[in-house]
């Protein structure tokens, strides 16, 4: 859907203009805070019910003070609520986020009596309601609108309040309802807002990219995209803020405005959630309900648009730095990566391709350094390496295009209508392209199209918050503070809309630093900004990634290794690359310190090499997760309380059919693939009220999963526990219910508890869900060599998981229209395991694509097999002895067979499994964390988290020779603690500079004292 624009009168621009605000100058944090103005105290509420009307599935209510409230069921379990204050026309703002059209009609199966003449009893019960058959009933105190079974909207009349109910219980309810914020002075902004009640045990997730814990309850957050150079853990506002809040009670609130705003998530009043949008003349929000997080995100991403599939090369290793300066350097880096044994699928060119920071906006190669860019990109492409180019929204006053963009009106303007120069931009004076102006958008596309025809494979859209956007600028869509959050969205649609128009067969890959609700539909693969190269910066990445996923953005990633400021730290780099290899996008990047893995000592190279190889071996699994994201909105990486997801096996065959093929088969009619989004192991959202004790027990048992910020799921099958502390060689892992299996050792770990796991430098804890079917393949150094003629499948059979399945998705890796052409295959794996028989059924569905393998070899590996099977059957016939092997030393059963058009079933009667629980799984009693500064001159804060209450020995400070220097008594209460060492010994004397160690309960942290 095209980006929509709305011209604002110049008078409005004048009265909403404010002083310029620079987001960053040089390497410093923002010079001014755009949220420092006083909050207006005067509010006008929606009032009481006066009258109503119903038309086109919209219930419109007029209030006693002249306000208008509109309620509209939008889709299944999705409701839109609009508020128009007194005197305001009932004309909603255009949305930059919503692309789904509202349902014209809605099921009214809950309205008994609508299939024929209403009975007298129904007329009495509904007060002769004329719209009862729309599912609406009215009483003297409220309206009730049944919009699904279950699901109903309740509208209280006096005062006007809205709630959404399921199973007779209010899921979400307005508190004071919608309101109009009245400006009290020329410097205090007006606006609108709405508040909601919060339950005592309710958790609040989402809200975009923020270096904060997953549960955002108790915080007041700004909705204004900001760049914070060298940010670390604790930064509350970053490059993508999202107006979405996901509740642990089973709903999402989506505030459909892109103006500057705030989300008060129980900070002012612990029982109230409040949204306020600056300068708004109306209010619109959506309630999206579901039985699981996956179901909520499915509905949200239908509403705001699905993420298209990435080109397969985008899931390989993308190497970047600030920056490669010549054509020869590009060849050298590609060659060194190959020779050092690292995979490589793309190289990123930072701003030196067009000449450096003063040439932003040139969009032209520097011929001295890149004499033949077409030839360069062609040669790299032939070696399986794509080229990604950076571009920025700024046009420097020193750019070759400065005069053009100013005279043609392509840039943002001042109140006088003339081109506005951003004097405080860190690179120098510049103008900012008006991404909302059609002719400016066309000019931008002309630059991209010319470069694409040269051979550019992907794009890097930097500084798109925008990083420095003075508040007294105006654009076609409005003044800065009204349009700021939509700017990156508008920019990304230039690429997505024109690719769809001119290159409809080609998948777009756009690394973008900013966006807004719905950004995922524009093929944006965002990263988390200019993170500090530190353990604190690294620790922030798990909650950032997971929170963005809960906002429908499934590919959030980071500058792996850290971008800036910090020193060379080989351990940090290695740990960061381990985690990134098991994330949505793998892209090492940095400035000042080499980001390529071959620069590090072989000890660290070897570890990074192993994990990048593992990523490529997992590509069948990862690419299938990308397809799941495209089909349902479920992110690739997920929080611990997300729940299991999978496509039901019986849905695989119709899923690969075109509409015409389904009409000529038994699957006639409209078809939607059926997914299992079970959340029963994690959140009891819809338990029978009679089972209160069971519900409370389930909540208590899963409380540890509700705010886990240092581990995550990669898909449903893999649990990743990255090592986030320096020197840490063992860490605690919180396990959901069910059995879990160590990926490396194949030990069994019963779930529902916290366990301690080894974490040597060579590995991070990686666990597999019992029953999982994990498709893998042989390692290749580039996805250009990827071919699924051989599948290496691991089946983690377990009697506690009697049924399991996985749908492997395979296509050509580049076509953008596979959903329409159905030029793909689903390879369906169904496993069953019990004491009598263990089976694996494999079936191939779909016509495939040009070059699809006609037959596939399946190399199956079943770990934890206690004894060789008495017999092995393939389609009920004995499998030849040469096709399987039992390894007693490792307890692995290896088998191989082929699968083509006909399904294949492998059977193992009476298979014996070794599921004995692993030994030595006692959790660590504490985690000694990275100090606030490992290099210091006066004092250092030593942080630790105590997981179990009890007496500890003292924290010991020892010197490089192991001599005791100082002891400090630790706290004994569960939770985080901080101890301070002021660089003195037991006698209070200053100690000399050098290397020291802080030791506590067998853990230690390295300290460097400078004198």
C-alpha cells in the first residue's frame, strides 16, 4: 500500500513550530531533550452518553459535552476505537501503519435469534434493539457488542468508558477513558490521550527498541525515535520507538499515531497505563486480543503488514566496517575471509564509496577509489558476495547535489518556506530530504535505481530517525514533531514501493536504523544503532531484539562485536559473535577496532569460525523460521514465555496450492494455513474460573519466565543462553516445562527449573526442546552454494513428547512472488515416540521451483539411543543394513534414506532411549557481573546478582600475583547488589596501579587500576 500524505496548512505549521533540537553533536549525547517542556495539567474527558447511531459496522456515540466516540470491529479479535473532542470534525488522521481494510461484516454467531424472526423474549431482553443482529445489545447503563465467540466490547454510558471482555472477564478496560489535553500557554503542547486499568500481576512488553528489561511496567517512555551514540544498557529511548504495548493478559494496545508522545506504563500511577499524543486533534487506538503472543502478533501483522521473505543471502554473514575505502580493499577482505575459513555473503560499503562524510547526498562513486564499480560488484557476486551500499537522508552543503535539491524543493523547509540548513548536524551543515514530497521521493528512487542497475545487491539506510531534525522544520506531511517518527517509514517505502513496481520478482534487503509501526512490511532488517563496544552494550541486545519482535519486527539485530568507543576485547567480540550467529541477522560491524574475525588470535577465531559454520548448517531451520515470520508475524527470536509454534502437518498440502488448484481439489474455498500457537505452558489467559487454584499454580510455576533478559528461543526448538559477563565460564539457564537436551553433549535436563550449565569460551549453552525435529545441512561458505539435495536432520525423540512436527520451507531464495506462484516446497516431518514404536514420517509438498532437487537424501541422526534397535523399517520393509549405524560410544543412531514425491515412514520398534537426567546441574548461587568500568583510577563498582539467599564468603580483591589486598562483605538478600572498591588495601592505603581481580564464590572479574 502506498505511503499516504496529508498537506497541513502553513498556519498550523507556524503555531506548532518549536526551537531546533539536535539529537547528537559529534560523539556526544543529545544536546537538548525534546521532552523537557512542562506537561499541560488541564484535561477534558469524553463525558457521558447522549445518543448513538449504527452504520457500516461502526457504532457512533455522541456525548453530553459534544465529543464523539466511534467503535468498530476491524477483524477477528481486533477493535478500533476513535475519539473526537468537542468541536472536532469526525475525520480521522491518515495512518502510516495500517494496511488491512476493515471487515465489511462481522460474524454475529453470538447473537441468538438473528437467523429468523426475533422472539418477544429477545425483544424484551434487548429493549427492541434495531441493531441486535449486529451483535449489539443495549441496557440503561451500557452497550455490549459481541464481536466473536468469545469476545465482546462493553461500552459504559456514564461516564463513557470502553472495555474488551473474553469469557465474561474484562481483558482490558479504560480507566478515565480518552481525553483532550488542553494547552495552558503558548509553550505547553495540546494533544489527546487515553488511560487503561492495570491488573496487579500484569506484565507489559514491547514499545520498541530500548536498552531496558523486557517488562516495561513502572516506566514512563517517550515515543520519539532518537539516536544515542555509544549507548549502553539502561538507555530508555533509541532509534525505533513503537506505539505498541503487549500485555501478559493476552492483548495488545496499538496507538495509531506517529506524532511525538509518551507511554506511562504505571510510572505515575502503578495501576494505570496512559498514552498521550502531542498536538493531536483526535485519538485512535486498536485493541488486539489473542490466546497467545503468536496469535496477537499474527493479527497485528495482518493489520500493519507482513515482513516479506529476505533474500537467502541476507541470512548469511554480512561483513561491515566504518569503512572500506577502495575497490582493492573489498577484494582483500573477501579473500581473507575465505582463506581464514569464514563464510561470507555480503560486504557493506560505508560512506567512503561516495567520498566521505562531507559528500553525503552525492550518490556517486569516487572514481579514484572505485574505478569500475560495476566490474567490482560483478566479480564479488560471482564469488557469492553481494554489495550493500549506505545512504543517508542528509545532503551536505558541500555535496554536488546541494544546489539541485534546494532549487527543486526536495528538502525540508523553514517557516519562511525556504530550504532549511541543519547547522548542528555532526558532519557539517546539511539539508534533510523531504521523504513525504512526491518529487523528492522520485529523485531518491532515481539514485537508487541507477545504482541498482550497476549491481548493488542491498541497501543500508542510516540516520533515519532522523538523527538531527530541528523542530522548526516543516515537510509536506507537517512540522517536525508531528512527522518525525514517520520519517524512516516514508524513506523505506521509496525502496519497497518501487521494487514492487519495477523489480517485482526481486526481494529487497534494506538495513534500516529507524522506523515505525508497520515498518516490517517494507523489507526492513533493522539494527539497534551505534552501540558501545562494551559488555553493557552487549547485554542490552537481548531485550532490544525480543522487544522489537513483540512489536512485529522479527529481524532486529546489532553491530556484532560493538560499534564504537570501547577498546579491543577479544572475549567480548567472541561472545557477541556467538550470540549473533544464532540470531536473525549476522553482521559484524565497528569503527576504531577491526570488526573482521580474522584480525583476532586463532584461539578466538576458532570459536567464531565454529559458530558461523553452525549458522550456515542451521540455514534450513533459520530459513523456515523466516517463512513462518512471513506467514504469521512470529519473530525468529522469542522471549521465554512466548510458547510453542508450528504449522499443523495436515495444513502443509493445501498451503502449497494456488487458489485455482485448491478449487479443483478437496481443499476448495478460501484457505488459511492452520498454525498451532499453544501458550498453555506459559500463560493461563483463558483458564476456566472454576480452576482458580490450578491457574494460580501455573502462574507461580512460570513466573521465572516472564522477564528473562539473558536468554531466548530461536524458533520453537532451540533455547539460546548467551554468555553476557566477562570471564564467565558457567551460567544459570531458566528452563520452561518439559525435557531439554544439550545440543553438544546430548544430556537430558528436566524443565520447569533453573540449572547451571558449563559455558567455556568455546561454547554458549544451547538446548533443544525434547521431541524437536531440527533440519540442518552441510556447511557452505556462501548461500550461493546452498542446495537442499541432502538434509541432515536431528530427531530428539523423547517419550515425554509423543507427537512433534516441523515444516521445512525451501524455495529459490530470491523470488519475491513465491506466495502467489507457489514456487516452493514444504518438507513435512512428523515424529512420534513411545515405548512401543518411534517413527518419523517425511513428505514433500508442492511443485517446487526451477532446479528443485527431484530426490532428497535424508541423513537422520537420533541422539540418546541406549541400545541398537532390533529392527529398522522403511515403509514397513526392513531398511538395508548399510543404511544405518549405531554408535554405542556416543549413543547415536545414524540412518539415511531418500524421499521424492511419495511420503516415507521410518519405524523403530521398541527403541530404547537414555533420558537419565544430567548430573552437576546445580544452579550458581550468584552471578558476578562486569564492573561499571574495568579500567579505573579511583574507584570501581563491583556488581553481582544473588540468586539464592544465604551467607557468602567475603568478596576478595587480589593482585596479579594472587596476594590478598582487600576483603569486602557482600549482602545476603536475593537480588542485584553493588559493592565499591576505592583502590585501597585493608589498612586504607592506596594500592599501586596494575591488574587486580575481584573474586566472589568462585567467580572473578579482571580490573585494571591506572595510577
